[in-house]
């Protein structure tokens, strides 16, 4: 590509199939710790740091300054991690159709590939190992725990730029399936902010956030790059 050096992709829902493993782990962990929540309430927090999401719901129920909140967060987060890892191990991990062909297409044209995620490092490595995405497939993977703040802060994008050697922010593209992905891209000032409809949020959520493009999935990204970023 003449105008794009790095594409920063989200994981679950963007490059990895999301069949409800994350929401199920959230609901189970919260309910087991006395916090009633439905999957619908969690939808708008897709893409955020998982510990931060748990903190929001715990503070909503007990009050932001309630004694014991820090311990509640850590206990609930530990249970969330157990549930999530079990879900991925038992149900398997699958790449979204066409993603690996897109990765190859990008590398053939000298475009770097980074993955960013609200997951913690252990489950990120579990997923990457399951699909075989290592050196030669992706150039960097950044977790929310690798930076001071997760989405919508732009820090994971900047860390991906640092890791891959990308210098010009306008030559970077952010691709994700949540409103928080798009907000992070806008906050970073990247040249392309692309939503994909392969995850749990639809055009209603993504369309309300400033973006450059919305696609059906990552699989059609090469056509966009050739027509508008070539």
C-alpha cells in the first residue's frame, strides 16, 4: 500500500469468531459474586478492558466508594478469567473466514499487522497459539494490560506503532467491531477508522461513532485498500 504502513486489528469479533464466550464469562463471574447483570447491559462495553468493565458494574451495585470494592473486583476478575479460558478451551478458537488470506495479502504488500485486545495476556496467548498466529502471521499483539488505559484511550494503537516501527499516524488504520474500537482510532488520529459488522455490535452502534468506513467483515478489506488507499 502506498498510504498505509500498519493496520491495527481487534481480536474477538474482528479477526477471531465471537460465539458468546466473553459475555458468558462476564455474566457468570458477576452473578456468582452477587451482581445481577444481563448480556444486553454488557454490549456497550464490548472492546473495553475486562477488569474495568467488572469494576463499573461492581461500583454501580455497591457504590463507588464502598469498602471492599477492590477485593470484589479482583475476586470477580479471577473468576471471569477462569470462565473465559475454560470457554475457549472447551469450545475452540476459530479465525473469521477470510482473515488469514487478508493477512497474507497485506504482508505481500509490506503492510504490518498488529492485534490489540481488551483481553489479558494469558488468554491472548491461548488464542494466538490456538490459531497459530505467530511471527510471519502478525507483527505485534498488544493487550489492555500492556498500557496505562484501555479503549477508548489510543494507547494500544500507539504501542502497536512503537512495536512495529510505524511513525506516521496518518499511515495507520484501525479496524474493529465495537464502538470503543472506533473511538480509540479517532482518539489516535489514524488515517483509517474502519468498523466491521462481524461482531456483536451492528450498524446502529458503529454508525453513531465517527469513522471512515464500515465493512461487512475484514475479508473485504483488500478491496477497500485498493480502491481508496492504494
